């Protein structure tokens, strides 16, 4: 099974038991995708993805969307803004074209990342967001 190959660490294998939604390799989703739980994407996604859980993006996935999640592991291609509250792991097979905002990050050798990365301490908001709220 492709999904099991994606989870090499024991912690990752434990998280697969908690997956709420799987977008398989032959699936294409267009639009705004909102969820509460963990999401695995192996197919195509265009639009936006928001979840309170974790996002796992497989090596062959192609995403043209903004992504918001608690944590993320990215192995495929992402074109769009990525906002992660905690930790994002970018594997060697990843190709990211867009900005990343997160608390902590790891990027394996071989990954492609074209964009800027903003490190925001966990639980803090960006200055622009605070200023928008005051207005």
C-alpha cells in the first residue's frame, strides 16, 4: 500500500490510524476542502485545504492550493502558500513553489523549495494578522 510507504518513522505510522480523509492517487479534487482530522493526499488538489489536524502529502501528489494545518509532511509538489501551526517536514522528493509559515521545519537534501519561510513561535500570530484584527 502506497500510504504505508509514506510513513517511515514509527510516529508517522501511528498517525495513519487517525487519518480521517484519504485522497487517493487517481482522485482529483477542485475547490475548498475543509476538515477537522488528519488528511492524506496522494492525488491532485486545486483550491484550498484547511484542517485542524495534520496533512500528509505523498511523493506523487500535485497540489495547487493554499494549505493550513497543525503539522505537515510533504513529499509531492505544492504550488501555493503553506501555513502550519507546528512542525513541517519536507522530504527529498518534495517540490514547493510558494511561501511557508510554521513554528519549526526540516528540509531533506534533494528537496526543491522556492519561496520564503517565516518562523512563527507556536501560539503566536503574525503581526499583520494582529493589525487586521485591531482595524
